[in-house]
């Protein structure tokens, strides 16, 4: 079946195709009395919006959000949530479906085309339909609301690897993230990426990336073991983003190389009655529950398969064909995954804040 | 809150602590008319059972399963499912709670002790209570039922890395997996691991591992985009296993290094009316839907923090303490995660088989 | 919390307030390949639409539906579902919020005003906000899609009681239902109701009603015991409609007066290999599963408390006040509940069709 | 499919057949730190237990509950919940399957036999299998835990009608409920029922009943509109009980006869800063949210179809047969539904307490 809702108490349902009239979301379960502005929501959509630099797709979408329900005018300025479902709508404006007519019957290798058709018996081929990354705009709108639900928590993400270029963590500077078109926290690596990605872009090729998402000030105790563990829900949330193939918490896959002595994040009693951890291999989650350390997650985004170089494939009639994609696409879809990763972190944490409060007061 | 159910149509609820009277599960939504035997279920539990070699905990548990409901006697032999909930019970027999009295008030670093107490205000300290890996026995029992639901699918797992020892994939032999105590598909690596892990075990230390799970003969079309994607549900399922810190589908984190040309799994029309894929970077999942290729996933298991070397920590009263664990533990918990990984793959696939059939007939 | 989704495989999420910009729904899990037209959906909305006769609210709403996603153009005419979420939007056009300014701080007795404010700490007072019956337009749109999912099933509803006027079942004629403004299957009772309701309307009063919903051609076997029984899901679905206070299946509350001999619906073998039932006290559901008989349910709708006669109440500041409502309202909200009851029956049955197919093939 | 879980944060999963080895439940999401005793749980099971008087089935079941998980020894006495899933087990001891061999192939009219076989293709005929009222013992155990979660709320139920005998509400005395074998609050009606039911019992017949459940001290604000309304969840909960065919909140079906003037529960400001309601037609729920008034619900239980008088039916082979049931059965199953109704009310309220706290703090 299709299943377009996630979250348990803070629940997000999204809808919409790349080339239909609109996309959007319904955020249900949001606490009442939370103050919001349209500008706040729009600011996150603008971060994800296509066409911000030469390194993202040149499709032009205003991505203007309209809030249809769940809010009242606040006293004086802005909006206040009422506790009822918040529907948000984003109209598509620059669909250019003709770009896709050529691939109506062809399955783009590495894309969801064949899988969708195998599942549903038909597919909306225009721009990937529901499988398009355009769907993620709705997640970003929901994430903007989620941030307000957990106002004390700070959520930031950065691109830490692009193809063979890996950042130097000793140069990590959060301020740098908004100064380059890659959301890269290492200025030097960002300069390298610029040259590197220009080459890829001009060749009509594409490249993968790794995004790191960090949530500071998450209180200890969030998470719903055993099957609603905080890290399990984060893993699902990140893996559900288009093109993601791997998810890590803390040391992630590298944990396999550690000994027990290295891996144990030692504790000492801090001055504020909370433990001080001497390391964070666990990424802020133990037993599926937040420990009060920063929650640290990473996910890998594969390169888009929409490239100029012809690749071998088949079509709906079972004929061998070659496919090359001439539509407007991102040379590194990982870049725009940065605000999406933040949004998913925000939604998962908001949900677990409410779930924890439900059971534990 | 706690949340101890997973799956949507094939739904598994588990319960039980390490040192309580029993643990078990309720499998709901299983199709009727499926033939089962107790021996079948027991065979998988025996694979996960502690004490099978000197490389796993010496706790002695028979792990004998009792089926309490949801089945009738089959015609002649075995059992047949009735479509009602299948409850399975495993009594604990070798609890030895005294081993744990020393750590009642101490938080073991790298364990869930502190997090559980931060969440719930109290915790069952005996053997880790609910956070113990003993809970996974219930998953294995559920997985045995799940395998019968998707009888045509073959699910196998193997340990592909232990600490610094990584297998050579050119030597992969599934038959080898049952011939060494590590479920390792590379006989040569297995011999290395034996020496390596003996050293770790004798030092009272521990080490991490990577498990690979492969499902063959999964039909194209399973998965429930956008938030019930097959890979998203697998990511949550594997991440919910104790000590797992990373999950990969197909090329996983390494996808970040690929170009679009490398990453696109090209297709040609095969003789049986199905596409032949020329590569499987995607791990059998595109757009969150199975493609008909083998579904390939990996997860990293961190080393247990239950080690002899004292580590710095705090206790419930906010005092600095040192902790070393003398209870019986696994030097490499990743080994016993192999049958658990298979079980989770089986449960997720069974669920998606039913979900797909629900929407698409 | 708020919880605005129902259904398990055929899942409906609604949003929108009476006096906000729009309301609508997202229908998720709909099978692909189903043919629909806008006219089809609109025809059910028109049945529920206000202002159809002098016996319903004079608010003027076009209730024009826009389908935003989840469909493609069909071959030639109409639309075809793609299996992805179907979002439907209905703009509000005749809000007249000023009518409600007087009751901003007052709690209308018998309304949800006080309860909403007790729950959320604030409320959208304009027209009842989310608690308004306008929300049900979204259900009717979803119901129109649901009917196509279970195309062989015929779903009809009728008003069988208004205040003290109860229909004579021997005069039941389904054709009559569309010939009077009450959806009443008994022409003679309908004539009585016309006089009766005119009196109530002119007095600025209101009156309750009972609606009966019948589904013919439901196959035996739908329902998900024990907690997803077909009748339990129907009970929740009908009770969730505004102003409903009672739900009955088959003989309903009158079952309490029957003996076992009277109550047992006897069976004989029919000619088509299916049993023939000699009675239908059970209303087509036994053990929570459909039997192949018509599914028969009834629900009682209380009179709206929006009446001209002043009633005692309090306001937000804890002062005693008198309240009378001068906004446009229905003298008998039960009338417009007829298409809503049909829609809920359709959605519940569509969901159980898919759920049954998921488990049982 | 089968679906044996209910509740959202306070989640109950039950399992077990009438004539299998055991039945039980898993209660998930229970807050930690709640004190319980086995005696407390057992006291409710004893109320529901068969064989308490000559008016209930003579099957002898100890119905002794064992708590398998989710609790620790309390300080000194009793148990304390840990926040993890609480599994409770009740062994069957007096199955006497031979009583049922005769009806293995026959469908008892008015029972779930035919429906189960139509759904699943097979059925566990022994004592009705999963459709037996024995399943409700598990609900009662869960309800005992739920009561502790909402310790301030008082939940009581009573039998208010048996066949043609309806109580006189002016004689309602809660103390009377435990003094007669019918849980009847009207001593005079109880005496009538004794004679009446003896006649039915001796004739091998059966009769229906109506149960009323009242929850006092429910705070205003519980309920999750629009589809998790408090009354909608109650309707589903009661309708899921065996043999229930109608559910009412407040005035229920009689609401159809009321005018708006009669129906509006007027309010005046009380001394304690809370409104005083001058009537309770709404049964304590408006807009799906509790108002602070007593929550009042009723449900009708049909008579069991297990009677001595032969009834027409068919068998598995499509042959016409006559069926009469000689197994041990209740002449009025409604009696034992009293503690079950209380348990369902307790579980639903506990769930909504936690859900409300999740969203609204």
C-alpha cells in the first residue's frame, strides 16, 4: 500500500506529485497555543527551494506556503495553533511536463520508475510523480512547525562529504554553513567542492553526499523502546528521504571497529546535577533513549540517476532502450537534503517529546 | 512512552525482561492456514541461544518456546495457523540476579542504565531489564513465523566484519556460515576471527561487528512509499536491535562516493519477461519499493560496554564511581545478531507482502 | 491530542475549520487504477451541501471540490488513481464570521465550545471551528472515492425517525428517499415531517433524528476481530459524526429484549452455494465479521443546540450568561447526516475490504 | 486481517482461545511508578469469573493471573510498574473440548462460526475459539491496570435491563449492585430478574440485557477529535465486546426525540471555579471531549444463541442441519458483561488521559 503518514502524536501526512497542481501536508497533534508566522515557515522552504545557485536544479518554484487550517490570528501579530490539524499547501508553478514526454514509457535506471510501475501497474511519469524530491518541500514545512514544538532544542545540519571530498572536522564552523552553496561547515572543503561540482555539472553527471544532523539541548529520556526507539525512528525518517541509502547514529558503521573500552562514553557528575559525558560515540542515544548529549545522525545520499550519459534500460513494452535525462536536475541532490534532514530530525523529536510527556508526565 | 509493537498488517508485540519470569511475543495478522511446527520455530531460537560456543555468553537458557494461541493441530502433523493472534512464551531459567546486585545503583557507561532511569524515574537493573538483548529471542520466534508467510523468499545473514577483520567478498560461501561460530561466510576470515576474538575474550574486552542480511526472491513491488518505504522500515527494524548504530541498504554510506553513471543499476530485458539488472548498488530497493533484485542490507553492532576494565561513571546518587561488569557477557554481541537480523528482515518483508496485497490485490 | 485520521489501509485524514480558508482531506492507500470523475465526487457533496431546501442551513457554500494529487488523466475521460495519496480541497466561500462575534467569549450550552476550551486552552469560535459539521464535507468526498474501491457494494441511507415521527417500515421505498427533502423512505411520514419541521423551524427550535445505513452485497468475511471488528469500526465511524449519541447494528438496543430463539438468524442452504438467512437481527455482522447479509446500522443525531430560545450558560470569564444563537443553522441536522452516514459506511467497508485482502488474499 | 490491539498510548493486545492452553494480554505504554498488587487484578477477574452463581456458565475456571513482565517488586509490598510492557497470563484449566465435537462441522446460528470460516477458511471450533467471551478475561486484567493509571476516576457499571425487565432509576443504589447476582442497582428489579432468569435457564433459553457504565471525576478535556473522539473510542470499545449490538452515550438513541431546548445541558458557574451543569443529556461528552460531567454510556448485549431448542442451520458441507447447544452457557451473558464494560471504560479513559497529556501537557 501507500503510507504517507509518519509520527505517532505529532503526525505528518504529505501528498502531492512533482507535476500535479500542488503538494502539501497535514500536521496533526500539534499542541495548541504555539506562535508561528508564515515567514518562519517560508524561511525553511526557501532554504530547500530549487534554483538558489547554479548547483541545484534550475526549475523555478516559488514554493509559497499557504496555511489552510489549525491556526487563528495571534494577538497582534502572526498565528497561534489551535491544536487542530494544520494543513499547508504549496502550489506547483513551473511543471514543464513536456520535458518528460520522452521518458513516459522508459524506465530510468536507478530511478523508481520501474519499481512504481511494478507495484501499481501504472505510474505518473511526469517528473517522477510522487517519487520526486519535490515531496520533501512538505516535510520542510512540517519541520518548521515541529521546531516550535520543541523550542529549546537547536537543530542544525551540514553537508560533510561530497563524493571523494570529506570535510576536516577540526575546521568545523557552524557559521560557515550559510556562507557557501553546499551547507558545508568547512570553508576550505567548500572551495574544493565548488570546483569539483562544477566539473560534474558540466559533464551532465552527478555525485553523492553525506549529511550530518545535530540536535543540541535534547533532554534525557526521549524515545519509546523497544520498537519506537529514538534512533530507530530517526533511521526510518532519514531513510525515507529520496536517494538515502545509509543512516548512522553517533559513530555509526565505524562502531564495528571499536572495542568496549573505546566505545563506552564515560560519565562524571557535572556541576548542574547532570552527568557530563567524556565522549559521544553513542550519538546521544542509548537503549533507544536520549541521554542529554547532542543527538548526532548522518545519512548518505546517492547521486541522482538523471544524467546526460546514456544508460542501458528497458521500456514498458519490454524493449531494450538507452536512457539519458535532459530535464533540469541537481548535480548533487545531497545539498538540498540538508534542510530536509533538519526537518525530519525536528519532526521525530517533536513526536518523541509528546510521546514521552504522554507516558511520563 | 514505551512502544513494543512493530509492523502494520503482520504485527509483532514483544514483552519481557532479562531476569523476569518469562519473555515472549504476540504475532497478530498472520494469514490463516499456514503450517508450522514447534521444531521449526525452535531451530531459529537455537541459533540465537546463548552458550553455543565459548564466544557467546555462558548464561544457560533452554529458550524453549511454547505456543499459546493462534494455532490448531494440523491434519496429521504439526500446527496450522488460524488467523488469530499467535502468542509465544519463553520462560527464563538461569537468571542469577545476584550477579547484578552490585550495579543496582551504578550506571554502566555505554549501557541504557542512565537513559532508562532518566526516562522512567526507575529501572529494572537486573541484567538490563527490558534493554537486555534477551528480548531479541521473541523477535526470532516471530521471524520463524514470518518466514512461512513469505515461503518463497530466502533470507540469510552473515557476519561480514568483526573489529578490524573484514571478509574478502570473493571468498563468500553461504555454506561456510554454519561451519564456524561466527556465521562468517569467508572461511579464512573466520579462522582469523577465532584467534582475534579469543584475545578479546580473555582480556575481558569486547568488539563490534557488521552483519549483512540478504533476501532472495523478493518480488518487485513491495514497499509503502513515502513513509512506509521498504528500506525505511528495514532501517527502523535493524536500528531497533540492541547496540546497532548504523544501517545500510545496498552500497549504503559508500553511495556518497559514487557518480550517477556508477550508481545507476542498468537493466536489460531478460528471457523470463523480467528485467535483468547489471548491478545492485541499490540493494534491491528503489523509491522505497523492491525491484526484484536481492534485498541487501547491513547493520553495525557496537561492542558491549559490559567489560572487565573499570570505566568512569556515576551512580543514582550523583556520585562518581568506577564500573566494571563481571556478569556473563558476549565478547562480540554481533555474532548472535545474525539470526536476529534475519528475523527482522523476515518480519518486515512479511508485513510488506500483506500490505502490498491489501492495496494491490 | 487531536487525531484526524481514520482507517488502516484505506486511510482518511481531514482538516479545516468552518470559517477558515478551506477544508479537505487526504485519502491514502487507495488502490491504483480506479476510475473517477470530479462529477462523481461532486454529486455526493451536492447531496450534503447546505441550502438545498428551507429545512437546512441557509449558508451558501458551493462546496466545489478540487483534486490535488493521486490521480492522472484517464484514457479519454475522467481520472485514474495512481495509488498515491489523493488530496481533495474545498474552499470556504460564505463564512460571515461576524455572525459569531457575539459568542466569542460565551459557551453555547450543548455545543463543544466549553469542552474545546477546556482541552486546548483556546478555541476558534467562528462557527464552531473544527467542531463544525462543515468538516463532514471532507468525509463525503472521501466516501465517494471509497465507493469506487468496493464497486460491487451498494450503500444507501435514509432518515427513519425525526423527533416523534417514526417511519412505517412496511412503506419503505428506496426510490422515495430522493423525492423528499428529508431522505425519508416513507412518503407518508415525509409529508408529516414537512409540517412538523416547519413548525420547529419557525419556532427557532431544532429536533433530533435517526439515520439508517444499509450496505448490500457485502461479501462474507470482512472485519478484523477482536478490536477491529467491522461493527466496532462502524460504531466509531458513526459516533465520530457531529451530534451522534447512539449507534446500533441490526436490532441494536432492542436486542436486550430478545430471547436466544428469536435472536438466532437461522440459515438454510441456498441455491448458489451460499447460505440463505431467514432473518437479520444481527445486521449482517457476527463475531465482528460480515456474514454476506446486508450490513444494517443506525445512529441517532441529537438536535443542534443552536436555537433562538435563550439558554443558561457561562462565559470564558466565569460569568453566568444567557445564550441564543442567531447564526444560520439546521432545524434538523440529522437530514444532512444521511449522505455523511453513507460516506462513513463506504470508507469503513473499503478499509476492511483491503485489510481482509491483505491477510487472506 | 485480525487486529487484536486497541488504544494509542495505553495500548492493550490480547490473545488466546477458549480451549487453548492460555489467554492473556500485553499492556504497553503504562506509566512507570504505578503501584499494583496481584490481588487487585485478581479481584476484577473474580467478578467476571464463570460459575459465581447458578445464573452464569458452570464452566470452572480459576482465572488466576500471572504477571510476566513490566513490574518490579515494590518497596515492601506489591509491585511497581516500570514503564515497559506488562504481560499477563491466564491458563485455561477446564476446557472439556469433547462438549464441542458435535458442532465441529455445524455452524451455530447467531454465532460467529460461519463468519469465521468464511473469513479464514478454517476455524477453531472448540468453544468458539477466539470468538469466545473467554477472551474478555484479558480485557478485565488490563482494565485493572488502567484503573490505577487514572486513580482519581471512579468507574462503575450496572445491569439496567434484562429482557423485558427495566430498572426503576428512582431506586438506583450503587451499593445494591454487589448484593445480587445480576449487578443490578435496583433491588426490586433484581428480585424480579431472579424469577425471570430461572425460568429462562430451566427452559435452556437465553435473554439479552443492557449495561450502563458510569465514570465519575473525569476531568474536562479528554478526547481526541475528530476521529479519536472520546465517545467514538468508547463506542468501538463497547461494540468490540462479544454480543454487543448497540452503544449509547448520554441519552443515546432517545436523543432523536429531543428538541434543542431539552437537549442543551445548561450551565451555571459553580463555587469551585468550574461550571455546574443542570442536566447531562450529553453523557459527559461534547464534541468528542469530556466536559467534567460523569461519562455515561450504555450497551445492549444480545442473548447467546447457544440454546437447547434446535435451530435451523447448515454445516461445512453445505447440508441443512439442526443445531442445539448442550455445552455450558450463560442464560444471560449480559451479567458478566458488567465488569467487562468497566474494564473497557477504564482502558479508554487511561488512553485518553495519556493522549491528552501528550498534546496538552
